């Protein structure tokens, strides 16, 4: 059975793809140009909000992302209202990344949807895929937290600095470590 989809269509479906598609390349170029502009703009310049609105799938009212900021595509990243991300946020938005309302992201947080096959052959052949990341409302990720592909973090959950979140976390808990484990209910 042949697959007539473009690599971009495969990517958006969460299936294996190779990132050599012209549409993917155009989306990546657009995001790199906008990230460069964001990172070169005076952070007090009111146009910063407009740049984020142009880059991202959505950028909530009263939110702030402090540069430097880096993403793959931007258009697959939604940042909720009244949320805040400190310096150095990295978002590999190959699949959708949703940050809810009233979230706090510490410096150097990484939201990583991209993944690669474990088998050496397909990985060598540059196949990759992705799984979405969702942060509920009022989530706090401490500095340096890494959220891996396919993870959902429930409302009001706090993740300690330096933790690596490899599996879903429920609402109303504190989780720490690598891999992150629930240590307390809120």
C-alpha cells in the first residue's frame, strides 16, 4: 500500500516522515526569521507581542515570553492567556504544543515533541515523528525542565527545576526528578 501524502502531511498526522518537504522547509525558514527578529528586538519594544502573534499559533492576552526564544515552526505552538515563560524557552513544535492559561515556565525550559526511531536503519535514513505536548492551566515548570514527546501535564501541577518529564502527570501534584515522579499532592 503506497502513501501519497506529502512529508508535511505525514508530519502533521504524527506519522514517520523525512523533513525534506518544501512546505516543511518554508515553515522552518519562516519561523527562523521570526525567531531571529524576536531575539534581536528590544524586549521593551511594544512590537514584541505582534511578532509573537505572527509566529505562534496563538499567543494569549497578557502573556509574556522573554527572549531568547527558539522553536521549529511556531504555528503549532499555542501559548495561553496570562502565561509567562522566562529566558531561553525551546519549543520543538513538530506536533502541537499547548500551554494553558496562567502557566509559569522557568528559564531554559524545553518542550520537545520530536522523536526518532529506536532502530538504527530508519534513524540513519532520517525518519522522524512527533507526539503532542499539553500543559493544563496554572502549571509551573521550574528552570531547566524538559518535557518529552507525548506528555500531558494536568492543571495546577508543579514540576521541580531540572526535572525530565517522560510520562503524563495528573492535576494538582508536585513532581521532581529524572524521570519526574509525583512526590506530593496539592
